[in-house]
């Protein structure tokens, strides 16, 4: 063996050794990092879990204090605290690595409890009294909260004994994911949650809306297709089956025109254009917003709408979104709204959304205001300049509608819409026009 | 000697290469994206709640920054030696014991929501018909409105195990214009899914639970269910 060969072997061995050392360093480094990340993740999960147990515990305490309090101001304070605690609990729940179907009822309880307490706090802030039903409902909710607290305590004991959540979340399958399994095992899904119907967010009543705006006659698929062909004259129309949603049954159609394709949904009841969306793209803007509004109105007439006006339009990425509403005797009826999307490149309508219209449209009976526009006007902030005013019907925050005076106002270059109840003069809502990269938004 | 020198360079080269690999890998592991939270009306509610608890505010906690709230803020500012301008800036927020990191731009809220929604639509449904992409966005928004899910778009999207594309990291792909358009339509109220809360691809879905849901409509490869 020559000296050169020996040297080569030596160097190769050294290289291999160096490689192994580097791999070892790399491996150890990676292992330490993974351990570090796991620890941080476990800390986050544990933090969320403990925050959840704290929130539930405080909710339970506040509910019991509420039940024995005789002062409305104090009751209101407890209710507001519970709303805040429910928001926190909901955030913590959504950060825990548990399969969604295991959390359905808990989510619903937390969200509805928050919504219900919010509606009661609103009632008290307006000087109204709580009914005996309200108080009884709170007692029922307290019982559920006590049960949840007990179940969470079992899980707390498990985690306190050294259980690592992060070591047990590798498999999202509930049967194999131990933390979901532990949750299912210890958290009792048989807890009875009361059905809550109230004027607030997440009320069960919002899930039982009725469709009022469709004519009481049914169309066949052939009739629906003829209607689509009359609306989309240059498009190819093909049947795409039918759908049976909770509120609407529809005939569906695929429509194509050159490289653009769309999906049209026609209600079986009333043969009404419920929705249309297409993948149209925009490369060049040739139409103005005013021209697009005119084209949107023409399309709406073709779709069978009568007595309407466009109340809001905004342009974004070459598309104009027009909000078109029903107008009855000069009164703007905002709940009966259709949204139309027009492509500024060719002026084609490339989107239509009319579920609100289909849900709400009907002739309103009492649209005479008890309070005059002048009476409402004095309530608008003195620092604002009133630009226009209209009488309108707006949706109530959760259920129902309100007849209101709408004042479009200007203050410090910001545009606001102020709504004052035309019967009670209560300030109902304030919307601010916000300029964003995505056009003008009302927030 | 020449061979020795070459060999040494070779060894050093390997060591240097491996060191660079380890270093680069560490950097890639350490880097992360920090998303700034955006202002929501709940911050106004927080202001109202705090002022109400401290006796400055007697109106309802409704998230609307109306004249009553403004008057309460001015009263609070006067009492605490702050500029009494009725604006909840950084100093007033600090005195209230709350953070207003994202209060400067409501437009940011909508941009973040649109971007997140577009990312999720692109990750979950690129290649699906446009209406199917809008429907995915609508499902996310339907979940936000439902009592059975988190109440924010990010909460719904990042809910553990809710979306395959979030679990496997495809959520970080940059969305195309079609996904943005679909997200914007969904935010504007388009919902071809008729209020669906779930969707699945029958060819790939493994959860037995999801098959028990009532299917409302099928668009492309996805069945949308309630």
C-alpha cells in the first residue's frame, strides 16, 4: 500500500467521521428543537385548558350570584361579565386539539349563554324588567354550568397528574386521539342544554326563519331552464341537478360563455333566480360604475324584480358590486336586498345573490312614521353635517325590522349613516364608510 | 502532499456543507410569521364594559362608538389627566388597561379576513368549479355565524382538525385571483351551499361522522352538508 493510498484512506475515514459527527450534531439539535416546540405547544394547550376551566368556574359563580342578587344594576354587571367570560371560553375551546364533533354542544352552550346574557343585559340597560321566565332560564343554565365545571375538573386532575396533551394528539381520529378520547370519556355529553330563544346572537329562533318572498307556485326543471335561457341569452345552459336545502329547493344549471362558466340556482317555488356566480376575470376596465348600475338594473328587470333602486355600489378588482333594494311608496326596504356583480370589462352580470330578498320580500303594511324627520334630526350629533336623509326599513339587530330615519352625515372627512327609529326616536345603528383596498365598505 | 491537500479540502468542504445545512435548517425552523391582530367592534364593547363597570358609562354595551360612549371616554380622560378628546388612543387605552394594537385601521380587518379566506379556499378547493370555491368560503362564514363554531374567520380556519389543508400546511400557499374573487363574493353574501356547515369529498373522506350529515348540494367534487 503506497503512502498516497494510506493517506486517502485516512482522509476518507476522517471525512466519514466528520460527517457522522455533523449528523449527530444535526440530529441532537433537531431533537432539542422538536422537544422545545413540543413543550411550547403543550404549554399553549395547557394555558388554554386552564383558562377555559377558570372561565367556566367564573361563569358558574356569576350565574349563581345573579340568581340571588336583587339589584338590577348588579345583575347587569354580572351579565356583562358572563358575556366577556363566554367569549374567552369560546376562544380557549377553539384552541384545544379536540375533534369538532366532540365539541359541538359545548360550543353551542358557551355561545348561546353569552348571547342570552347579552340580550338580558340590553333589556336591563333599557330599564326593562326581567321576567320570571328569564330568571328560571338562568337557573337552568346555572345547572348546566355546574355540570360542565365538574366534568372539566376531572380533566384538570388528569393534566395535573402529568398528562401531556401534545404527546397525545398525533392522530386526529377520535378513537385514536387520546385527548379527544379523554374529553369524550370525561366530558359528559348527556348534559341537558336548554333551548334558548331570545333577541340576541346565536338564538335558536334564528335557525327557524321562514321564506316569505317566493310566489306560491312551483316550476318544473324545463320551465326553470327556459327562464335561465331567457336571462342568459348568449350562454350555453346545461342542467346540473337539484338541491334541497333547509330553506330553499332549487333547480341548478351550469352556464358557459366562451371561457367563462357559471352556476345558476333557480328556486322550485316561485321560479326565482336565487343565485348565480361565475368565474369571469377582468383584464381591462371599460365600463364606469354608472354604466354598470344601468346594466344591473336591466338584468334585475329581466329577472322579474319590480320597484327597486340601487342604494350602494362599489368597485373592486374590475367588478362593480351593486346593492339593489325594494322600494315601497318611497320607503327603502333594506331587508329585501339583491346583490349584483357586474364585470367592468364587458358589462356582463357575473354574479347575483338574492337570498335576503327571497326570505323577506313582501308588501309592508305599516310604513307611516310616528315621529317626523325633524324630530329625529335634532338627535344627530351636532358636529356632523347632514348630507341626505331618507325613510327606510332596516333589519333589527337579530329578529324583525325597524322603520327608521336614515341620515347620511359627514364629520372630519368621514361619512356615517345614522339610523334613528321613526317611531320611538331611539338611535338604532351607526354605519361608517371605510375606504379599503377592496373598495368602500360599510362597517 | 498534493493528494493530502486535496483530501483535506474535500473533508473541510463536507464539514462546511453539513454545517451550512444544519445552520440553514435551524433558520428555517426558527422563522415564523407574526400576524397582527386587527381591530374589531368587540374592542368598543371592551371600552364600554370597562367604563360601565367604573361608573362612567350608562348606555348599553353594543359595540357602537356613539355620542354616549364618547362622552364617557371624555369624562374618563378628564378624571385621569389625559387629553379629553374622546378618542381612545394609546394612552387612553393604556389607562383603560387594554391594548389597541390594531385599532388604527378597520380596513386591515377586512383585508386580513379576505386574505385568510382566499388562502383557505385556494388550499382546499383550487381546481374546483368557481361556485364550489365560493361555497367553501360560505361554509367558513356560516360557521362563524353558527353557535357551534368559533366566532371569527381565523378561529374557524385554524380550529384544530377542521381543514385538511391547514393541518398539512397547504394553507400557506399564495392564493390566485380566482380564490380572491371567490372569497370576496362569499364575504359579500354569496352562498351556493345554502347555509352548509360542512363539506367533504366522498372519494377521500375517511370520517364516518361526516357521512351522517344531510347533504344539501353537490358542486364539483364536494358534497355540502348541514
